[in-house]
C-alpha cells in the first residue's frame, strides 16, 4: 500500500519506490516488497493508489540463495509497453555476494511481465552492479537505455 507522507511516499512493507508519469497521465510506482517487485498506480495525482500486485516472485541467484530486489526503475517505451529494470542481489550472504541488473517487459500496460532477464552490455556480458542509487535513462538521440549507478 502506498500513501503520501510529508512530500514522500510511504510504502507499507516495502521500499525503494520510484515513480514515473505515464503517457496517459497516470502515476506508476515500482517498489520492492518481500523480495518481489510490486507496482501501484494513481489516477488522481497520488491522492489514492491502486495496488497492481507483485510482478515478480522471489528469485534464486547463481549461488543458490534468495535474491533481494531493489532500485526498480520503469520506462514507458511505447503505448502500453513498459520495461522495469532493477538490482537483484544476494540476501544475507556474508561470504559470497552476487548482484546484477535484471529487466522485464510488459506489452499490456503492466498487467503481465516477461520472465526476468539479465541486463547485458552490447557484447553480451552481464552487468553486475552494487549501486544503491541508480537511474534508468533513455537517450533522446539513440533511443538506447542506460543504467546509471
């Protein structure tokens, strides 16, 4: 559940909320909750929020441990087409640590999403990122998406 609290959004049982304004004027919030990615939308400039549910389930990393999902960023790249990119990292792993950027696509306005895929460089190498402050940026010149963090 999302609510405004002194110019901030309060997320019950979640964190790292990021907002975008969709082309249809709605606000869309992506945030993590219980090691899953969730979405909520608002049609009244954030006065009320409609929880759209979990868009991922908890995932396992290559080390066999549960991954924590954080820093979700949403891009609307065409009408009703969304991409969510987020950081997936080891949870409570003291000896070994794994982190990568993953993404999922939706072609129905966020109702359903593809399975998570690793974000890769142009040469196919997986992007490993420990960044906790990051942003997904679309180039106005090339149309390419960049993970800055």
